[in-house]
C-alpha cells in the first residue's frame, strides 16, 4: 500500500473512532469513578466520587439536571457535558 493510501486509511480510522467516541453517553447512575472522571469535562476523581456518593445517598438521578445537586458540579460543568450524559 502506498503512503497516500496508508495516510488516508489512518485518517478515516481516526475520524470514525472519534465520531463513535463523541456519541457515547455516560450513564451517571451506573458509571464508576474512572469513567466519570475520564469521560466528562471538568470532572476529576474527587468530583466523580462525589457523584457516586450522591447517588448512593439520594438514589438514582432522574434527570441530568439533578447533577448540579452534587457539590462542585455547577451549571457550566453540566452544560459542558450535557450531550454526553444519560440517566438510563
């Protein structure tokens, strides 16, 4: 395979893998701390643990908007992640 075809194949592979990644939803009622912190913008390990603690204490989130009840999660963090969040 010549260099052009190898480059084109690599570009397509990256494009499709990025598109698939962008469509993945993070279920905030099931995700572990590692998933929450690695997949969500502005959510590190301590905020991920706070999300888990909140759902264990208060039960499952009914809507993604309820995420702002977690200490350290505000409207800007919610808005930055809204398209990637799911509750079911």
